[in-house]
C-alpha cells in the first residue's frame, strides 16, 4: 500500500479547515484511507541516526504520512488528495477536464522502438503552470516517483518524462538509436558534461553517487539500441526509462510543460499520462493540450500507419443494480433511498449519474482519474464508503448456525500431535519460493503439466516466484538455516501443510493438496526411521501394510499400502521408494515418496549431513480412513 507524505499545514490550508489529529484520522477512515504516521523531515532523520549539522537544514514542519489503496493513483499527491477529500465532504463538485487540440507532433519510428523494446509513447502539454512555489514543484516530482514505483513497476512498464516546452523545438522524434550515437548532458550532472549513451549507462551502473539509477540503467543496458527522444534540433529530451536531459529540465521559471510517457504497455501509459495531467491541470483551469502521436516505419519517407491524439482524458460509464448495491452493503430501501445512491456516487467522483430506463440500475460516469473502477462491485464499494461503514446497521442473523472445524483439518491436527509425540519438531514454511528451488535444486524437471507450478505475474521478490508444488523445499531450507542444531541423536522435522497444483478442471485453474513432509538428519541417513513414521501414520488411519496379513492388519476391508522402488531424482538411486495405496477393484495409486536425499540435492541446499525425507499426500488417506478412525477425531 503506497504511503503519501503531506505537510499538515499546507494540507489543512487547502482543505479550508483546521483539524485535530483525531478529527483527521476519522475523516481518513470515513474516506477509506489511513493516517499511518505523524512526523517531520527533522524527526525522521533523527530516528535514522542522523546527528549534528546534518539536521540543521531539515524542516520541522509536521508531515502526515497517509496510506492509500494501491490502485488509487489519483491520491498519490497533494492535489489529488485534497481534491478527493473536498469532493467527498461536498465542498466542491468534481472537475470537468477539458482538452484543446494542439499543433505539436511526436513522430515514432516503430522499426527502431520495437528493437529498443519500448514501442509506445503518450504525450500531453500543460500550459500556464507555475512552479515558483517549491511545494508545487516537489509535489509534481513526487507524483512521478510514486507512479514509477506503483503502476509503472519501477519504470519497466512506463517511464515518465517532463520537460520545459519553451526550451525545445517541436516536432519531436521518438526512436531507437545506437548507444554511441546518443550524446547529451543528463539531468544528474551539474556541469555541462556530455555523455554518450553507453558511457552513461556504465556510469549509472557503477557510480555510488547515482546508485538510485542503477536498476533503471539495467533495463536497457544490454540492448543494441536505446530508446531516445529528440526535438527538431536534435536536442535529447530523455533517455527512457533512465534519465531526462538537463537542457529541458523543469525549473521555477517553467510555464509550459511537455509530458511524455514511453511504455511497453500502452494502456498503462494512458492511465499514467491521464493521472499526471488531471492532477496538475488544476493550475491551468483543468485544460490540457493534446499532442499528435504519429507512428511510422520510416522517418526518411514517413507513411503514418497509426495516428493517436493524446492524452485521452476519457470518461466511461458503468452500471450497478440497485438491489445488488443494497443487498451487498446490508441495507434496505428505507436505509438507502434510490435517489441517495447517486448522491453518494457523486461524493466519490462518480458523476453525473442516471437511472437506467427500467429503473432497476444506476449508470455513473467514471472520470479518467478513477481507473480503479472496473466492475459493478467497485461502485458498490464506493457507495458503502460514502454511506459510512459505521452507519451500516448490524441486525442479528435470522438463522442459527453451529461452526465446526473441517474434518480434514481435524485429521491433520491428530497427525500433528502424534508425529510430535514421536520426537519430531513441527515447522511452518512459506508457500512461495523461487522457481529453481522448486525444480532445479531438487533435480526435478518442469516438463510435466501435472507438476507445473502456479507462477506469480509480478512477484515482490525473486524469492517468491512460484507457489510450491512440494513441501520438500521448505524442509530443506529450514535445515539449511538451522545448522547449529545438534544432530547427535538425529534431527527430526515435519510439516503438514498445503501445496498448489495446476488443475484445468477447477474454476480458478489450480487446487490445494494437503501433504505431510518429514525429514531425518543425522550421522546416518535414517531411512528406517522415516519408514517407521510412515507405518505409524497409516496405523492411525487404520490402513494396513500389504507386506503383512492384508486384512488382519487393516480395519478397512480391501485397503492397504506398500512401498516399491522409485525413481524420484530427489533421492539417491536405489534408496528411493514410492508409497502405493491399494484398493480392491481399483488401480493402485502413488500417494508419496520416501528415500535418502541425493548428494547433489544436499549440496544445492548447502546441507552437510545425510538426510532422509518423506512426502505423503494426506487427502486420499483421510478419505479412505475407517469410520471408527474418523469418529475418534471428534470424541
């Protein structure tokens, strides 16, 4: 969840009212945001250990740090936050954003921008903006940085460039150019020091003074061509997604701003450009000048294959059923009259609104700033916020229900108790892991559709790339980080938890599978110790071994288990076994594996001692366990 830092006195002045901290916290709660911290530049630096003269020039102005929803890009700056809160309180109406057609053109050379792997650009012009107030300038820069970290995914999807238009000569050209053909003074340099493209990327990747730009330099450093924007005089505006040129930098004297957003995702580029324009167009009567973006395959003999006028600043409509709104929130027509619904939508900037012809639904206008409105449920959520969660009545339930644990969970709780009594220590590991941990480090191949892992689209870290398909990863990583534990008498670990497997027959394309993993580490591998644990688990489920008197050992007629040589690459050849569950009149099924861990796997996880491991599916065992065993769970 992004956090926005706003100077309290400036915030209150723009809101037109002084609030106590408690009053402002209540306003934030009612609007669906949260006041996370009250601090200042001075106090924040002291908390980080800064001392002496370094504190002298830091501001002591009180700063409110506010947590906002990750998809509310319009709340990431002072202008958007104040506007939204004033509209929410009924102090001002939602603004109407106006576009005027401009004469500026941006020519895009598609043949080279595709090689630069950044094929799209969206542009706009704001005229008459003043940055003489440093607070406005800081807010303008901070919004861009917040967007870069959020929807732009650290500039990998979209990179924003803003320029003083009066220092440039249109039309502009966006193309991919050879690194050594690009030469300009970057924004980071205080002197007129020219850099060629390749030398600049090397500088940003190695110099400690500009280490904050290293992640962005890495995005294009390996490309044969770099994306670059020139004006008509061959002046470099920017080298996206890394740095702007110093020549066209925004200064206090800037009046006319040229905005360009280069992107790998055109939809997100439009959202980003619309957001920046909508937030700061309040300083120019909510008016934005458009730019003609013309795509061509050749800049020497241009034949435009596509022409787009940006920014879009488009509105759209979205419908929601009135009874669904009431029912979802928990209100009736007395609590929420039909006419009030449109008034509540207007408080959340969803206006103007009307009723459909049959009168059963509302249709609201979604402005360009509310890209988070995707479905009727988003309208319902906004109506609930505007109505006030504290105002929703809390009636007693009409029926009585009795809660109870899921039977499978009861079965697993019993197993946990019994395995712990057998001398094993329970562990709880993360459900996400690296892809190579799930496959390569276990000597397994990711070539089986049944074994394919669910992959995260935008993982927060490379440590959380996939959802695990085995519990062995967590067990081995636990052993790796607990080498100080004594293994003289053997170190026994176990976990009962879920893994996730892809399954096209499920509505979400994947399913959970409850499993048991156990490991034994000692001076010897201890295969027989885990075999004994397997026998104990099966005895608890009243399932007998096929290696002894089949029916005498089992309370369940016609059900048994056995082990046979296996070939799981996790285990040492000849020291691996598959666990087979057999039922009369049915094909035997493999429900787990057991063996001595292969030395390569031990080395991959940096384990020093011989280890045996057991992994077992629990749901087939639970389903087949005898009625008497199930009854024991609830006694």
